[in-house]
């Protein structure tokens, strides 16, 4: 069953793990994002999208990097998109992907264990 | 089949997603850590452990926070431990948990999208 998660803004979620327990309602959203990244291929796709020099990358440049079929890559990209980690738009034949940088920054902050001064 | 992942140090893994694609060998390790956090209960457990005032917390203080059985909580804690996110030791009747802060810092850094100056 496909589902579209409610994506929380960096301001909304969450305090770093090191400072407070994650509330149950926020935990579902954050865990869903981590779950989406919990696959090696999806993590590599996300890193290729996030590090793309132009700030976005064509699916036609993602697929050849893996020994996987186009539909399999498309499925992984859909999971990343539904978790709010990437955004996409179609231009002509191809779909282009860019990272949701505020979402990644919020997730990075959740894991930040640097003591606050 | 239980498995113990090789836990990479912060120095070893990885460059931030925003600067380079994650290599395939590192992707498996990092994805396993995110997968372990990809469950709301495990994320809440991890946050309770990481934010524990004494730097560690007794399993006897974790279990009552959830409407779950002890064995279920123990299973989730085992997943976190096998992913290298927490460490534990038994003292007398109870097991005590503390966060692997260098591992969390490394994962936070992977998701860091702050432009380098």
C-alpha cells in the first residue's frame, strides 16, 4: 500500500537524540526516513543525488551506475521520494532528482551528539 | 541468522552525502545502521539511551516506557547493538546501555549538507 508520509520541517522535528527522547509521533516520521535510507542501493542513490554537481541529476545518469533494472531503480527512488528525502520532476522523457536538503539537515541534527556549549 | 556488523570508525566512513557518492562497501555498513534506526520503537530506545543523564541507562528503566513485552524490547536493543549504535554490559540482574557516540557522530556527518567553507 503506497503511502505519503507527512514530512516535518527541520524546525518541527526533532531535538538531537543526545538531548531528549524522541516523542512517539515524531519517531514514526524520523524512523521512516531512516528506514528509507536503510538499504545500500537507496543510500548510494541518495548520495549520488545529493552530491550531484548541478544540484540535480537525471534518472538516466543514475540507472547505469547499478546492475539493476530500471523498474527496480525507479522503485528505490519512489521510496526515497515518499520518505521526503528527494524531490523530482519530469522534463520530457526523463525524471530529474534533487535532494531535500532541509530534510537531510534535520536528520543530521537528530544524530548530532556534539555537546552544546 | 544473527550477524555482527563490522562497525566502521568515524574516520573510516564516510564523506558527507553532499560531497561524494557513498562507495558500495561503505554503503552496506551505513545502510545497516540507518535500517536499525528505521523503526519508531528502536529510535525512541536509542534516544532514551543517548539522552540518559548518567550516560547510561538500565534496561529496567527502558521497558516500562513502552507497551511492549520485555523480550520484544530486548530484541530491539539487540538490533541496535548489532548495528553498533549502542553498547551494553550486564551488572548483576540488569543490563545497562550506553550510546556509541562516535558511531552516531559519523552517521550525523554522513547526512551533513552544510556547505563547507
